[in-house]
C-alpha cells in the first residue's frame, strides 16, 4: 500500500506520517523494552489483529524505525528491534505516558493490562525522586516484573525493560494499585513504603530516595 501522508511541510505532520497510524506507537512502546518476536508482540498488544500488526511492522521497517533479524542463523522466527531512530521515540512515549497518567484513575472493565505498561511513566517518577543518581530499579508487581534505569547526572536517556534487572540498584515491590497511584502522582514511593504499601531493597542514593531504610549494625 502507498504511504499515507498529511502532505504538509511541517515537522509535526511528517512525524505523524511515520507514527500516527493506530498501533504504531504502541508497537514502539513494546520494542523500547527490547527485541521481541512477532508472537510476543501480538500477545502484549491485545486487540490488534495479526494483519494490522504485520502491516505496522512492515511500515516501521520501511520508515527506518524497526529492523528484523533472524532469531537463529538458520532463519525461521525473527526478532523485531528498534533502530536508533526508533529508540529516539522514547521521549515521545514518556511524554505521552505522563500526560495520560491522570486518566488511569479508573480502570474500565474492558481494559487489558500488562505490568510493564507502567514503566514509561514510572521512569519519570524514579528520575524525579533522585535526579542526580544513575541506576536501575527492578519493579515487582503481582502480575509481572520490569525494570527502569535512570541516567542521573551522567546525562543521556533512561529507559526500561521487561523482566528482572541483571544487577538492580534497588528493588521496588508493590501492588498494581499503589503503582498506579505513584505514576499518577497521587502517592510518592517513599510514602508508599512508610504506609506499608510498598517495600524497597537496596543501598545507595537511589534506593534511599525510594524509601529504603538503612539499618546500622549494633
């Protein structure tokens, strides 16, 4: 199919030519967490048809946002991975997540949910809690585990990934309700810990900023 375009000589409209189709930014949201197989993408994008997902991935390949590479040297299944231009969508996704976070106050009966969907807005919470510290926070919910990392004073861009972190600087364990309240700005992580709604393990400035309690040996 030919590329659909707004045919406007404008940076916003050119960006929307590439990512404005339904599902494209959500595919990018999933791939920010790392390379994924088609079946994994389809499983974590409930509501998208196989035809639409395949079409969006082809469009993203064409536009230089995604590359596809074989999972094994013999071919077969493939992994989809963001290019540098695709990864550069992270600030866009973060801004949309933080702008939309207040809308999470009520969960509709038809709403699907995956734990790692809370990662983009939670990354901002971690950065604001300790803006000078770099490090990785592993987040454990009853429905899944993901991790976010902050660049801190070192500069650069933070990010997030699905599953446990290899060497987390802090581990934040809490339930979905508390996590949603935190990303909405209705509850600070340290406040959740003080109330017994969350627990933080780890040492160092990032863990302390999130509410970890350091015990001095007697």
